[in-house]
C-alpha cells in the first residue's frame, strides 16, 4: 500500500515534466524543418549552400541535447552552491562583448563572441545565471520589502546595464520581468508585482525616450503604413505572410515571402513563414503547444516543495513563456520588434542550447521532487 501511494504522489510531477519534454522536442523538430524552409533561398544566394542554416541548426540541436543531459544530471545542490560564482562569471563573460577586440557586431548590436566558425551570445547564459542566483537567495530567506529591493539592485542592476550597453533591450526586459514574476509568485504577495510595475514601466519608458531608434520602433508599431517601404516594411511583410497562408497554407516550402521580402525570416519571423506555408490551423496548434508547455510547467511547480527547486523551475518556465509570447505578438503586429526568437523553433545556436538546458533543469526539478 505504501509503495502504491508513493507512486501516486510521484506521478503528477513526472507526468507534467514528460509532457513538457514531448512538446519541446516536437517544437525543436518543427524548428529544424522550418529553419531549412525559410532560409534555403537566402542561404543559397548569400552563401552558396541551401542547407547551410539547416546543418548549423542540427549541430546546435546536438549540442543542446548534450546540454539537456548535463542539466538533468547535475544535482540541484550543486546548482545552488555555485549559483553566485556562475552569476559573476557569466556577467564578466557577457561584458566581454562590449570590447571592440572581442565583441562581434550584428545589426548594430554587440551581443556575440566569435568562436571559430560559430558565434556565442552570452546573454542567453545570463538568463540562466540570474535565475540561479535569485532562486538560491530566495531559498535562504523569506521575501520582504528589503529583500525585494536588494534583488532588484543586486541581481538585476548589473546585468541590466551590461545588456543595455550591447544593446539588448529585449533580453534585459524579459529577464527582469521573469525575476519579478518569480518573486511575486514565490512570496504570494501581488504587491511585489505592483511595485515592480511601478518601477519598471517608468524606467522602460525613460529608456525608450532617450534612444531615438526605440522611439522609431514604437512609432512604426503604431502605424507601419506610414513608411511601408522603410521602417514598416518588415512587419507589413510579416502580416502579408501570415494572412496569405489562409486556413491550410500554401504548402511546405512554397512561401513567397522568403524570397527576400521578409527580413530575418529564419530567426525572429520564422513563425510568419510557418503560418504562410502551413496555414492558420497548424499555426494555432503551435500556439496552443506553447501555452500548454507553460501551463504544464506552472502546474508541475505547485507539487515541488523545495523552495530553490520551485523558484528555479518557475524561472525557466516563465522565461521561455515570456519569450514565446513576445515573439508571437511581434510577428502579428501586437508589439514593437524586439529581436527575440521563438523558443525551440527560430534559428539561433545560443538560444536553442540554453532553452534545451533550461528544459533539462525543469525535468531535473521534477525528478528530484518526485524522489523526495
């Protein structure tokens, strides 16, 4: 009887985690298909090989699965013990991108470090480092006003500044939002979310106002048709792609927009190409899968008793969820462009590896919780 009861207690956590893994793996393979479909024309024209980005995405997938396995097997106690050291090291590593001799400029931003034929985006690691740091400190003490303020000033201020200098405004806002949501949920005090909004919204507004290119993005978002051949071109082409897909799509690989009409079609706007080729039904199915991934993760965390494990699992789930929502809203014109890819699907090695590493952490949390 005791063994049966113990199995019953364990099963919900692992069942939710397994379903999340199935969803993530499916989305990753969808990504491989559409990275090739959306990038083949561009790669053939610019590089001379239609499968250039496909090969690299497959390599990133292999590296990501290795990271997933490592994240799953590292004891949570080690994550917690070395969280501060990892946090400091990743901030220093991210700051390296600001140096002219080390940083790699792409589209006006120094977010990458060149490593042979590959490039690494340290800000992806920074999200994991900040979440580990915050989870470890949440496990030490009960959240109070002073603790909340300290998290904002210590855990977020330094990485936020480094990201703004790259500049990577989207990642800075996403990481900060994730931390405040984790603190609000863990403390069960909505007041912290309200305080975060009271601090964050004016700060974001100020950062937008002092940067002309961000103001231009807001104006373009409000009315892209004011400059359809200039600043509004990308979002207009994205909407054309999504709208022309209809219910069932033009067919796999039959996109028109990937013929140099839609910029960044295999990265930030891969969902638009997917919608054009596969239609509304398949696109809606993908959106449902992302929401199911987040819902299952949040449900799973309610069964986790350990404070560090719960905070870390929540952080990874919320971070992936926010990125998904932001990307999807950008592609349909509900948010200004942010330079954030669609998790598991968009082309991008650092992001894919880190998202799969986070998936390994989530399953590690579930497995450790079930065993205890």
